């Protein structure tokens, strides 16, 4: 179904990074964040440019992403080009769902064996007679997307993240939620304090400081190994290295150290994640005790940790350990030569609202388009 090609690769220092626009190119790397896109770059040359409408994968995270536009790529990445005609975004997404199920298996092999392992992988796809049912794949993705959008709308309504004065697309499953419980919903508009925080961030006046992680939060604690065969099914999330399910590989009831909510984990690759729940952790995970901070400040700190720790330096051959966390320097907003945790909290709340606002607009647009199509189909037109 696909032809695996190694990408012509250049270090990011070879590119000029800029804001995303119609004249820029995605720069794909082995990260699993932002669909693998580390940024957008200006045109370099044809020799290193990779054709879009393809599926890219980084050899570290082993997650597959659809690349709609032509792009450039960093080291240890590959691209899957379809051997069939007519692939578009929705068909690609259908395959990506199946391919990402093999992430753990692909992470366990050597990079040089990726193509061989991939070529030997068998996928079950829908057929009609002797032909592949492409239309079914497209319809399946469209219906799945619509279902998730409507679930999102319901969540926004009941959680107070939607502005009831500007909403009106809820269908019969969500309209009933906008009752007395959701009147006076919290608006996603910024408060003056949040607005000032965003403006300060975008200015050159925000003061930043470099801080040692151990000095801020004490020694980082390493989890303890618990083999798959010894894990007893239960309710406690058990965190291991990896990006699938945010690193939660199982739910257990074993007698393990339970780490508190509102803390940060860093896995063996240096990937940091915020945890708003109690959990256990294996020996490939380091735990940073940010639990004394307010939630939104802790989330901000996790992002700063990730920027310092997830640099490509750590891999299967060179793991990130608790001692590396204790030596880590992170950059934080400062006031009076100390971390300004209150500013972090306000800023992260503002960013959260701005993201929700974009999601609301996206949900409105998608739902309106979906209902227009389904309404036309139901009318027989």
C-alpha cells in the first residue's frame, strides 16, 4: 500500500524559521508534538523538499502524521508515499489510526530495520467485492469527526467554557444541556489581567530567569520497575515512557508508590507531561514535585521543563534519569529575582481561554458544514 522512503535531511540550522503562511514549509522532526512539526521554514531547495499528501513518521516517537503540504524534514524521519491513486487527508487519517497501533512494536526495533518491519506489516482494510472501499473510509472519518465535534460542544456547554450568548449549534443531544445549570456560563473572553499578561509576553519587557529544577522543587524521584507480567488490573494509572495515552500503559492495583496529582513526569526520552491525577510510575520515569504550585502555574512549568529536557539528546542509548532532572536549568518569568508563579498562572489561564475560543470557532464551522451536508442528504438533494 505504501512505499517507505528515507527523507533527505538537514539540521534545523540550515533553515530560516518563520511564521506559518502559504509560502512556508513545515519542518517535520521526530517529535510527536504538533503533528511532528517543529516549525515552519522558508523555501530552501528542491533536492531536500518532500512531496506532501504523504504520511511522515519520526523514528523516535514512531507516530504517523499526515503531511498535506510539501515539507522539509530533520534527522531520523521517513515518509510513506501511497502506491495507490486518490489518497486524500481522510483516507490518510484512516490508515494513520491503524498504523499508530503498531507504535510500541516499531519502537522496539532498530531504526535500520524499520522499512523491513513496516513492509511485513499487514493491515485489515474494508473491501467491497474485490475492491477497496475507499468511500467507506472517507465516510467513517467524517462521521467520527462529527461525533467528536458534537461531544466537544457538549463538554464546552457543561464545563462553562462556551459563551451561551454566542452558541446555538447544539443538536438534540446537547441542546438540553443549556438549561439553568449552564446559564451565566464563564466566557472565554480574557479578563483585563489576562489581557495584560498576554501583552507582556508578546513584548520585550517580560523578565525571564534561569532556575535549577532541584533548587525549586527538591530532588526528583525515580519510579520503580514493574514488569508487564506482574501488573495486576486496577484503577491506578501506571506511567511509563512513551507518548501513546500520555505514557499511561496500564491501570493497576499493585502496592506501588502513589505520586500526587499536580506533578510533572519526565520519561527516558526527556518528554515532560503534567499529571492532574494520582499515579504510579516505572523506573524510566522521573517525577518532579510541582504539587505545591497552582494548577495553571504547574502546567506552565511543565512546558518549560519539556523545552529544556526534550532536545533529542536522550534516546534508547542515552536515557534521561532523575539525576539529569536535578541538573536541569529551566527558563521562567521572574519578579524580584524569583519565579513569578502568579504571572504563570494568569498567563496559562489566558492561553487556555484563547485555545478554547479557537476550538469553539472550529466546532461551529465543522458542525455547520456537517449539518448542511447531512441535511441535504436527508432531503434527497
